[in-house]
C-alpha cells in the first residue's frame, strides 16, 4: 500500500517539519523543484543555498542544489554551516534571484526547515510564498524519481562554492563607528548555542581590529544544541547566565539562535536582557546617530516601543507575527523614500535596521549593541533605564509556550478568550485580532494568545507595569489555556 502523502505547509517563515518524518530528501526535493520553477518564472539564473548545524543539513542542501541545477539554475552553495543573514546578504550582493536556507531557526533539534529568500536579501514576502506554493500544488503527489545527497567534491559550472564572509564584514564596516568601537574596553562574550553563528562575531572583531577581549560560549557546532532549543530566551541560557555572574560594568554576552538571525543578551551579573529591551535601546541609538524613518513592530511587541516612538516623533506600524510582514514594509520604503523604515522588530529577537539588508541579523545586531555601549559609555541596563524614564513606561514582560492537548480546538480557545471582559482584576478595554487574540487591559497591560505557525503550541504573552501584576496576569492567562 502506498504511503500516505504528508502535507507540506509554509508557516510564518518557510516550511518546517520533523526530520525523517516529513522533512525528508523526497519532500525537500519537491519543494526545491517548486521553488526553482518560481525562480525561472522570474527569469532567475542564480540562487544561493546554505544550511545551519542541524542534522543532515549538508545533505539537504545537496538535494536542493541538485534540483536547482537540474532546472537550469546556477547555485552558489555554502561549503559548511552559515548564518541565515549571511545567505540573505549573499543573495543581494551577488544579484541572485533568490536564496534557500536549510534551517528550523529556534525550533527543537528534531526539526529542520526550508526558508525562502527574495532577491532583495530578506525573508520571502507572502506573495512569493504563495507562488511557490502554487507550483508545489501543481506537482500533485509525484516526487522526483532519483534523490541523492551527493554534492560535487570540486566546483562545477553549475555549482560554485559560496564564500561571502569577507564581503559581509566589509558591508558592516560601513554601518558601524569603528573608531568608537576601538575605544571599548569591556569584554565581549558570544553564545552561539551550538548554531551557525559560531565564529562570526569573533571573526568580525579580528577583521575590524577591535581590541576587546573575546570569550566564546557553546561555540562548538552541534545538531543537539547543547540539550536546549536554540532560542535566546532565559530558560535556555543557564550556562550563559552562570558565565556572566562574575562580570561587571559594560560587559555583556551576545546570544544568537540556531541560524543566527535572532539575538538575545545576558548582561554583567547574569541578568537576562530581553528582545524588547534590545529593540528599544537600538531604536534610540539609531535615532541618536541621526537616522530617521518609520518603525515596524509585530503585534506581540512591547508597549514601550509605542511610547518611545511617540516621544521621538516616529511613525509606528504594527503587523502580524512573522518577519515577512516587516520585510514588506522595508521594501515599500525602498520603493518610496517617504516611507523608509528606520527599524523593524519582533518579540522573538528578530531585528532589522536601515542601511543593512531587510532581514533579521543576530550577528550585526549584537555588534550594533556593542556600538551603543561604546558610544554612550553606559551599560545596556543603564541605557534601558533611561528609556523607561524618558517614556514614563515600566516594562515587565512574560511569555509561556503551552503545548496543545489532543483534541484541543484553536477556534474554541480563541472564541473563549475573545469573550473575556476581565482578566486577573484588569478590565479588557479592547480586543486586537490582528494575529491571534490580544486583550488590551487596564493600567497599560495586555495579554495575548497566539498559535504557533510551526509547532503545536499556543504562546501566551503578557506585559504589565509591575512584576507582580505581570506574574498574576500570566498565571491567569496560562490557566485558561490549561483548563
């Protein structure tokens, strides 16, 4: 009896699935063939292909290269693991028609994924994804007849090795104040979490001749990511927090996720510095550098970004969760300078800024934070405290990721929380249904319920003006889901 065809579904950032269950050579080849057909429709001739440190990353990348060359495209293939932002940069730098990154980003080690990159050097827009999906649907159930993970041992006219690091570093040189960075005297830590960012920050420090003392954490590439999900959130950073407990002053640890497009931070003394704090500090830093433009944030982002934009006189746009929506805004600004975007960011630590690629880049954002500290002479907590004082907003944010039980209905849960009029003693002032259900509560608080596009998970986000209230609201919201 033939095996039942499992679905291939594109979520908020490409297709992700469990390795060997549905993420197989055969299904990857199907997606690559559909992607190649789309690129040829756009008169594309070249494509960039890379992979992270996950199991069989090189093999999956080899399958993609085979299908792309069979379709008539020239492939620039990374010879080893590479950060997602480096692949996106390479697409733009080389003038390729698009790119492929084999990664599941921050997902558990059992997952891999296929990220689509547009010719502009960023996440594929919803329009591009829809066209690739149309080609995939047109294939029906038939897959390629022969599939192999073999890649050429020497360059061929169709497959060329990708070496983009030097060009990527030179591009960053033009975005940073190297003289001020050379005056930084603190230590620089980088926790790569076993992922594709390993060696890239240290490499840049050497490239730019920066004298800062460097310390690597979890820098050995591993498909198991040292036993945690490669997401730079506090529950995955016990090792980094311990390493930072004895540090003082301006020193901090940059943390990058599995494919190095997201950034997290642990400050001196071992305190976690979350993505909203990073967003706020970088936004004000870019503003103080004299850059202007619109600001884009996803619906799960902190209210402190709203307040900071009000104080600085910057227009704020809110999008659904998914960096492709932020990319859309960047592209709109490139087509019309009056709509240029200064910075865009999401709750998960994905951030992009004007002048660089319209893509999340954990490596560059870590270096930009280093510049903010070097220029100001203050630590990251001190810089964020200034923003709280400037805006009159106190930031206390929490999140729970809860697995859906068998038979638990997304529709029923959404309807239940949408009908709430009160939560943990806070009145529901308004319901925002842009993506999931976000309850705008009294006293500047909110609670948001959103279903993951890549895992059977409902994420609960809460923000309040005190730690006690944030904890109370998060516990009440979590209890609703668990019931």
